[in-house]
C-alpha cells in the first residue's frame, strides 16, 4: 500500500479530493478509508491521474534518428525502417530493452499507461516478444496495452500469434497488462487479416486498433482498391465502438461524420505526423463530432521523443490548421 500525503491538491480529473491524500493498493487502484502503508511526502505538489499514451510503437525507441528517416515521405520511410529492423534482428532482448527505455521516458512525463502497437515480428508465435514488453512494464510499474499488430504478415500466422499472445498475457480488461489486436492499416494488410484478427478479438474480448488516412494509407488504398481507407474499414467491419484508429490526418467532413456515427475512438499523434510532414489530424473537428480523441506519441522512428506533454503542447500549436467552423 502506498499513501501519497500532504499534496496541495489531489485532482481526480473531475473533482478535488479533500485532505491532500490518496492511497493506492498493490494493484494500482485507489483505496478509500483508513489504511496503513508506505508514505510518500507530496508537499508542494499536485496529484493527478496518470496520463495515457494512446498510440506508441515502443520498438522504435531503439531506432531513433536513423539516416534517411527524417522528414521523408512515408512511402520512403517505411522500407528504410523495415531494412533497419531486418539488419539488427528483432528478438525478445531488443523488444525488452526498447520497451524499458520507452516506458521509462513515458513515466518521467507523467504517463502511466502506454498502448504499444507492435508491428515487427520474427518467426514464431511472438509470445516471447509480448512477454518481454510486458516484463519491462512490470519492472517499471507501468500499465501496458500490448497490441499484436500486423504489417504484411501472413493472415493465418498473425491470427494464431494473436491467439497465443492473448492466452499468454491473460484476459483481464482492467489489469496492468491488456491485449488488443491491430493491423497496421489497409496499406499493409488485406481484408483477410482484418477479418481473422477481428475473430481473435471477439473470442478473447479484446479491443481492435488500426491506423488510417496517413500519406501512404490514402495513396495505397486509392491505387490498390480505388477507395478511401475508411471506406474499406467500414466494408471490412472495422468501424465500430470497439475500434480505435490512430492518425486520421487526411479526412473529409463526411468521413468524420462516418467515424462518429460508428462510435469509433481516435488517437491524435502530432509529434509524429507534423515533423515528418505527413499531415495534421483535425482533432477539434473529430471531438466536436463526438469522437473520443486520445493523444499518442507514435514511435521513435518518426517522433524523436516519447514525451506526451510536449506533444500535447504541439497539438495545441497546430490546432489552428483546422479551425472550428464559425456558427
């Protein structure tokens, strides 16, 4: 039990707790009533809930500032990053080291929950990598949403891996480690992958996540299908209340309405998209339409930091790019 005592203010996000004190159990939950335990002196501090980094690629923490990967079109950036992963060889040890550094950085800026969309997989079921990332979170005391992603993976193998990871990491939807599934986007994965990972999500009660309407996503969807990414996601059953979509840089008013009507959540990642020149999501318009909008850093391969507060400031700075319409 940890008792945080003596704070100037304890703020829940919607109300102030009297007395400047809050107690946390070993499971990370707030405890009410008289308790005993270790005391942390918070004199002069304000205590708030931890922030949530709603979209990260923790593996990329080990691949920051590679030559030829800064400010380039996404169609060039993706193969350069893939070549770097292949040259090094992604394994459990690297996944643990990258996650440890990325999660420590997150905790230092007030983030206590990180959604890690992992997209690079060696041969095998991937359970070792998932456990390595979960172990890093456990060592540091961070909450983790581990997303078994896919980027051009064999659909059957991706689904089998997601099944194995969901079974290995447990199915507690409120626990310190949660699991989700998520193809990288329609630019990398086809209808079969989306369908099979959706089946895994239903069997295990998992949320679904993907990325849409960044540069390459729009380009490939038009070239390969003659469609827009959100049209395809809707057709493939991936516009629904259990789905979170990251980026959404290039969206029309009609597409915002479609996302809102479907009950989809969104994640804004300006620290990735803006410096790389990949676009700016109309976060205010999405929120005004009723879409829950979270904030994420995305990965170190496109964002040279994992500092969510810095990206929150950037989000405010770029918001005028998509001003709210006048009434």
